[in-house]
């Protein structure tokens, strides 16, 4: 099958490209031209067709969609960038999806469309017993969730053959810079992770599974990846040698994460191959030789991270 993958060289896309190739698909990639994307694209040189383009440009999207049999639409501006530049994010997320839908509809043989949404669309639900189920009402709480809810509507009303995945948290399998958003999630919040390779297997699996089309599915890591945010951070930071940060540095509020019922997706795709322990070990392994110097840098690293917390700053000022 000839497949267009938007956001092909991002976090999930970079894992989905090799899975699609492994399953014998002809892959066309659409992504913004940047040094980082070029570096990832270099891994697939000669194996995929690359279109450098912007989702905000309807002509570039139409060109990328022409002649494909399926579109896997991953590309999006996510938090914290969507909070920092909400209008730009809306132009990419909602405007870009509008262009993808229109480009698919204008084809002589419209391709099927697989759209990736998020488990954040249920709003603040820590007071409800988990897990969240797809039939529950959705509620936008920030620009990103409002965008995803609107995009889901666009896809469902498109007249195309469609499928929507509401994905759980898919961490980057590598080292990332700290950001203030990490302190906005209360440590008590439930969160479900998923290895990007498992997300990729489910995405590729949908293309050959007739039963999932016309459906909204939860796709997550499953019970072995369901943790609290306290456990999530504690295990990751400890594995990287930094250690858990003080509770006072974090918001006490509910956040828009939860555990989800992804049993139906697991029955179809068998994608839940990695536990949260596997994810932690793989991310920690990215330290390489740096693990030997982390103990020396640990106090400085902790101070720098805590400076990003508005809650820790207020406590220190007091």
C-alpha cells in the first residue's frame, strides 16, 4: 500500500516509518524542513519518498496526498509549544487537518485517513474511577485539546474512510531538556505511557485491519505502563542519576491525563510489547558514557531544574 505519513520525522513518526517499511508499504513522508528532520530523514535515504512542506500550505499538502492509498496524519504542534503560540498551533493542527481532509477528498480515489488524537481530551477526570473509555464525553481544557476535538469532528464528518486513535503519552526515547510544564502536573495524577515502537505497530496494524475503520480507538501502553506521575518522574529521574525532585516543586492540581481502556486495540494489534520498566531502561541507556559523570553534576542539574518551577520559586521566596 502507498502510505503518506505526516510528521514522519517526529517522535512517533520516526518509529512508524521503519515499521511501515518492515510491513512492505511504500512510504511517502511529509514534514517541515529542519536540520533535525533532515538528520532523521537521512536514516531512510533511498527507502522513502520525502516531501518537505508545511501543513498550512494547502498546495503542498495536496501534492503530498496525490496518488496515495492511505494517510496517517501524525503531524501536530503539541504542549508546551501549543500553549506558547496557540494561534500558530491552531493553524497547523486544525488548519493543517482541514487541508489534509480536503486533499484526500479531491482525489479520484480518496485515500483512507488515520488521525491521531490524544487521551487528554477527557478533561480533568482524576476524581472518576479509571480507566477512561472512548464513549465518554470529551472536554477541551487548553489549545491543544480544543484543536484535537475539532480535528476529530472534521475527520468524522469528512465522508472519507477514517479511523481515530486517541493515544496515551508517548515519551521521547532519549534525553530531553527540562521545561516548566513538567511541574504543572500534580504528582497524584494517573498517566499512561506507551513506547513509540508500540504506537508504530498499532498505526501500521490499522492499515490491514478492516474492523477498526469508522471507529475511535484508545491506543496505550496497557496495564504495565499505567503509573502515577510521581512514579513516572521518580523512576525516570532516578534512572538518569538526577533523583526525584521535592514535592513542593509541583502543582497540586489535577491534570488532563489518565489510564485508558485500550484492550480493544490490543486485541487487534497486539502492540503492547514494552512495559514502563522497559521505557525507563531504554531512556536511561541513552546517557551512555555520561552516566559516569552524572553523580558529579547531580546537584547542579537539580538546582537548574528546580529554577524552572514557579511553585519552588514561590516557596524559596517565602
